[in-house]
C-alpha cells in the first residue's frame, strides 16, 4: 500500500513542480495552493476518464496545454 501512495505522491509533485519550496508565503496561502492543485488534479483525471484517455500518461503536457 505504501508503494502506491509514494507513487501517487511523486507523480503529483512532478505534475505541479512541487519538489522544491512552495511558491506561497504563509500557512493559509500554502493550504489554498495545495487544495487548488488537488482539485485541478481530480478534475483532470475525471475529464480523461470520461474521454477514455490514459489516466497516468501525459498528465503534465495535458495540464500545460489547458
């Protein structure tokens, strides 16, 4: 189970370039940034599922194109 969680965590960080310090200042701003990133990620997966696209391949280019 932890392997799957780490895999998702790394994929999420790669998509949103979150390997370094967050681009926000303060706890509230950082929480809003993280919540917004999760929302965008979930909406992207939903859209790709509805259109029969692969859920794991090409997420970053898909988000950059949108």
